[in-house]
C-alpha cells in the first residue's frame, strides 16, 4: 500500500511540474504567505496487536474507527505555483466497547505544488515530519466491595516519523480568503508497527492570504 501511494503521488507531481508555464516557474522569490485552521474527519485502522490483562493473559486489540481532529498550517510562497511551510494536527480515534482511544499529534515541513485556474487552485503536497501516538486501552473490569467497579488501563506512547502525501483544492472567496478542502494518507516510516492506525483523512478550513 505504501509503495502504491508514493508511486501515485510522485506520478501526479510529475504531471503538475510539466504542466506549469516554464517562464513563470523561473521567477522564484518571496511571493507572500498564507495560513489557516482546519478540522478533519477520517477512518483509520491498525493491525491486530497484543495487550495484557492483570493476570498476564493476552488480549487481541485493533484500533478501528472514525477519527476527528483539529490543526493548522502556515506557508510562504516562493513562486506562484509553489509554497513551503509547516503544519501541525491532533486527531483522536475512540474504539472498542470500553471506548479505548488513540490520540495522535504530528507536525512537519510541507511542500505544495498548485495549479491555479480562475477562482480554483488544485494542489498536491507532502509533509515530512514526526509526532507521537498515545494509546489508552482498558483491559478488564475489576469489582471492589459491594458495587464499586474499576477498569485497569494500559497507557503507552510511541514515536512517529511520517511522510504524508496529500491532494486538495482551494476555492477563493476573495483575493485574501479561500476555502480549502484536502485529503491525506499519513504513513509511518519509523518502523513497522501493528498498533499504528492508518487511513484517509478529509480536511476543510479557511485559508488567509497576503500575496505580493
């Protein structure tokens, strides 16, 4: 899956680069900046991995469900078709009958190639960076006294080193404001880990501009 996504991404990059006006692409320099806040929703799924209850019995666990989150992005334009910047997001997925949760925070350097057409600007991009995934897994119910219940939980955090291809489009409401729609698929390249949840995310937000 990773090889397919990366191959498709760079194929689209190739198309975008060679479809640009070569004269305009030669005019490099500071062209302004943009930034905004975005909400996202997606569906993620991990492999099956092991957790252990208080007696040491193995439990099969799989992160699987809807993820919701919030974040932002800031970029500068080095060309009318190219921008570089940074972004950061938090996303949370609750799953299972005990409402286990996986919360991921990540950020990194972004590179976007745009193809403006009147009020629309389709783009492709990639983020290189890192973050962490924090997991909270409730393993069993334990009864104390006549009716008090406790649910022991496992809590652990794992690092992420990510490559995040994305594709999207902006619609310009004015010269300074656009509505941005984006889809990405974040890949963990730190190591092969069954507890890493992967899947598509869909973003919507407002982008503010100050361009030369």
